[in-house]
C-alpha cells in the first residue's frame, strides 16, 4: 500500500474518531439514526395510521433500548467527566435532575413510560462523556451523507407511490394526506431531522446552494408536517432578513412559482386545499387539546405532576402535566443552555466546517425547542437520542476545535 493511501486512511479514521476510541459514539449515532429503516420495506409501524401496515413487534420496540444500553455500558470504559462552574454544570445538573425525576415519578406512579423518557438523555450523556474529542470533519460527513440518503429514499418512495400506489406509514389510499418520512418512515421525526441539514446548507460553504435549498424544501414539504413547514418558513425568512443572497433568490423564485401555479390551476387546487385543510384541522384539534387538561390541573399537580400518565401531543404540555412545572423548567434550562453554547461557539469560530456543523446543531436544537410546542420530540425516537447525544457532546466539550483546545479560559461562555 502506498504512503498516500496510508495517510488518507489515517485521516479518514481520525475524522470519525476511531483512533481516539470514539467509535461507541459513532456506532450509537449511526445505529440509532437508521434503526427504524426497517419500517418502510417491511411495512411495520402502526396499523392505525395506514391500512397496509402492521404494528411493530415487541422485539423491535425493545431492540433500540438494548442496542443503546450496550453502547452506553461499553462507553463506561472511556467515561470521564470534569465539570466546571458555569453553563456546563447547569446543563449537566438539569439533565440529570430531569432524568432522575422521571424515574422517580415512574416508580411512584407505576408508569413505565416515565422511566423510558429518562433513558435516552442518560444514555446519550454517558456515551458523550466517553468521547475524547470529536472531529468536525466526521460530523460534517455524517450530515452530508444523511441528507443524500434522505433524498434518495424519499425519491424511491415517491416514485413507488405514483407508479404502483405503494403507501408510506402515514397515508390512506385515495386521500391527499400521504406523508413521506424518508428512511424513518415517520414524517414528524423526519421533519425534525431536516433541520439538522438547515445550518449546513445555509451557513456552510456549499456548491449549488439554491439546488440544495430547493431539495431541502421539498423534503420538508412532502412530510406535510405543519410544524416543520411553519418553522422552515420562519427560519427562511430570518435568513432573508440577515441578507443571504441565495436565500433571497430562492424565496423570490418560490413565491413566483407558487403564485403562477395557483393562478393557472385555481379550479384544480381549490378542492385539494379544502380537503387538506379539513385533514389538518382534525389533527390541529388533537394537538391543542391539552388546554382543557391544563385548566383542570390542581396547584399540586401543576408543580409536581399528575398521578398517572396523560398523553398530549405538545411536549411542553405533556411535561408539565406528567412531571410538573419544576421538572419542565429544568429541561427548558438545559435546552436553552445548549443554544447559548452553540451561538457563542459559532460567533468565535473561524472555520467554515466548524460553523456549518455548529449552525446545523443550533437549528436542529431550536426546532426541537420550538417544535416541542406542538410535537413530543423527547418521546420520538431517534430524534430524542440524536438531540441528547449531540447536546451532551457540545456542552460537555467533546468537540475537537481546531482553533483551540477547550478550557475554562478559552471557552468564553463559562
């Protein structure tokens, strides 16, 4: 083997942290991300949302917990923690406190779901604390490959739907409500994953930015997730306001296309829009049904949570009702700390790759935070695990910055 090949292979291994003993992190991240990929080819998910799907077997449901548990237990060999006063301590205390409270609530109430809520934050933190320096090149490669895979799988699903009528998991034959979720076969979860691509496409040094923006927009649009589409438009408008030329061009072109299509096909679009509004109106009622539950809470239950699990579509309402306001505030504080750390590091970074990755995690975290008003992301796998894994890696200083090594002095936000 030539010297150039050896050098290239070393660099590739190093970029994914293999030489640093970080393969537990990468194995957990990759396995969790693609774990649900069995759903579309095997037509396994939930029979209540599709006439062609069957319910997920118990072994498949438990499998993800066993897999993550194995990675977390294995990473204990490399486990190390050095807490410093400041945001890192706040994040760690809040996440451990939130997880502990969920476990205690689960034991007291006898609700197993409360304990599973605590599983992914704790497992993600243990795995991240076993890391000895993640390279930004590896994270950038992961985001790019994931985006490419998502486009390919979505293209295959769309072609199969229009050619042979093959339905995804959330769809009904003869209805306009056919929602595509790519390799996750879950439009709400996939809608969240798309915001991991947002920062890279809008903030990184990429070729054909307009094409990538359009591809990302289509990815989000075919999920038919009102939450994802609304947040995408809001984030897009923000990019327009701060002066991104490519974004302005895309916004103008998209606006012209939409108005032209609407003007030329008003008779065709009107019944479709009426049907879509009817479908989404019924869904919206379910998502805002938490208001009457909150109104019926006693002061004690509002502070400490209810006796039994009450499922609600909104994460923040679900958390307040089931775990109480104090525990919810702890979770909120941890989420805000992550955004502050990411924003600070982005401002101080001079590397295009670092800024692209930090921006990607920032928008993913922001959507996790804001989208939680309408969707229970901490309950949705693998979105929850990916979020907690990346959040722990960022705040607990496991990213290998090229400019400097993390320290109390060089980390300006502590």
